[in-house]
C-alpha cells in the first residue's frame, strides 16, 4: 500500500517534519506536547497551535485542546535559530534523468538535522535546481567533503540505495594525518565499532569485527602524510575512528581522538577528509560509472 504523501508541501526547499503520537492516553494534545518537549516553554507550543502551524495527517489544523490520537502523526515545519551561511559552494559533477552527483564542500550537512536546516546540501540543491523531490542515495558527515549521489527519480531511488546496502559501491577517500614510522602499509584494519558515551563518537571494543578499511600511503611530507582509504563497510565515523585507533588521527578532526567543544561558526580548519571517488555498476544500464571529486586537501 503506497504511503500517503505529507499534508504539508516543502517550504523553502525543506520538507515538513512529523511526530508519531505514542499509543498512550493523554487528556489532550497540549498536555502531551508540554511533556514531550520540556525544553520549550508552553506559551511557544500554544502559540504555534494557535497559528495553525501543526496539522494532522489530513492537513487539518490542530488546536491545544484537540484530542490526542494514539498512533497518528502530527506534521509541522522545524524551526531553528538563524543559521550562519556556510561560505563554500557545492559543484554539480553529473546530472541525468535519474542521478545527480555533487562535489560537497566541508561544513555542509547533507540533510536538515539539529541546528542545520536551510544551510544543508539537500535544501540548497532543491532550491537552486528546482528539484523538490530530490533525495540522497547515501550520506557523508558534515565535516567531510567530496562526492555525494542524489536521486531525481523517486522510483529509481531504491535500486541505487541497495547498491550501498549490498556494498556494491567502491568508495575511495583521502585523508591528511600524521606520518607514523613503523606502520606497515598498505594494511586492512578490522575492528568492532560501537557508539561511545553520549552517542556522538564511535569507539573500538572487543568482539567480532563489524568494520573494515584498507589504508594505503600515498605521499609523505615531513611529519604528515596523505592516505588513501577504502572502506569495505560503512559504520558511522568509521574512517575517523580507524585512523585514530592506529595513532594517526585525521588533521583538524574536532571529535577524534578528543571530543572538542563546539566550534560554532569557525570555518577556518576543515577536517582533512575527502570522499574522492565512487564507482559502481549502474543497476539500469549495467555500465560502470565513476565520479571523482575535484577538490584538494590542504596540508
């Protein structure tokens, strides 16, 4: 059964958000929302309801005293504080009837999340290229630059996503990190990665490996080196965690080996990690496709 489309349209390139109402009993909607969002003043929640900014799955405006409907969804537009523009531009590498391939700059999130809403790659592309239904095929960290694939044709999206799920996409990264004498390269590093304290970072733990990266030395300049990284798996922060575990953390990494305080709007020291190239057999044409970033790391 096809999923019902959202009752609200995209606004300024940003899709509406939704909240599932748990299968619980509450006297009315506002009582639940006050409990669900304790960090928000009740007057803010009531104000949004009075302005008709929350709707049900049919698009009907909700009020403070609207009945609580367990198992349903309420829809709304996320609000964030004023965003600082990311002063770097994305570059379109390829576009056809199904795919859009983009060279992403550092500091730009792929999709709206947290305090980043409009200053994201997806929102920029939807607005600039008039592609309201554009969706990403995979993700890169906000701090990482390089090649990202998007799907223009909704029915084709699943086929491309399955390539990533099946590890049928060859991904090649480059990183600037300290040179370590005695590290026998190339090598394949395998380990078990689990979320660390606070769920911000990953850490290696004992147990069956769930992550694998091939690491090669490309070039050395004094105490620093440029490495080629070929991940066989796609765990969160895998490359950053693996190089840290080997004693060669990536240059300017704000999270590894030590989680630093929020850098705010400081764009002066980008993480020196680049998604250089992706290659795959196209599921529709059967041809080998390869896309490469034109960016260069600084060292």
